[in-house]
C-alpha cells in the first residue's frame, strides 16, 4: 500500500551553488532532498520512503555560520561558534576592514562597522582541519573563515546583545 507523507527538512546549499540573486536553484534543493531521503530510507510509522513527489515551499535561506569574536589581533580575529573554539578570520579575508590599534583593538570599515571582542560575525567557512596537537589545543577542529561575499560581517541582534550558540 502506498501513501503520501509530508516530511519537513532543512537543506544546506553551498554558497557557490546559489544564483546571482542569492537563491538556491530548485534542482539543487531536490537533489539534496533525494540524497537525504536515500539516507533516511524508512520510518517505523510510515514504512519505506520511495520518492520526493512535491516540493511544497522553500524558505528564505539563511547563512548559518555566526561566531562571536573571542580575541582580536593585528593579523585577524579568533571566533567561537557552537562547539568550535578556534575559527581564524584573517585580516586578508576582511577586504574592506582596517586594523586600528587602540586599548581595545578593532577592525573598522568605511561604514563604521566594527569587528572587536564580543561582536557577532556572520562568516563563510573556507577550510576545516582536525588538529591533534597544536599550541594549547589538543584534538580539536580549527576553521578558516572569510567575509568575502554578500551578507557577511558583523551583525546586530534585535532585542538582545547575546547569541545562544
């Protein structure tokens, strides 16, 4: 016996696969849904999943990587995001920001957007590495980040200065 089941799913699309308007092509979304369906296979309540028959809606799409600046250096900043404690955002990957050495060092751009300690920053991930032993880290991930792209940089949170990571 066959039946339709509605399954809600979040699909992550790599920024390079977005069109010039920043939207994900429907073909890319369906491909990801089919891959997810293949890995899901079945559920106790509904039996085996066979195919995606309808795409009901596509949400806005959000960039998921937001980190909090932990330390500021002349050559960049260290961010923390969820369980990842070592995300390095190089000054070279913040093209419109200039380093300003003050009592509290800051990166500032022409529009006076500030990147300094405790600021929430939206970034893209360039690379992820597993580190066995380096400096004071032991067995942890390290990421390289970038602000090159649209909608990346410091963000303001409405109502609260804190971000629940």
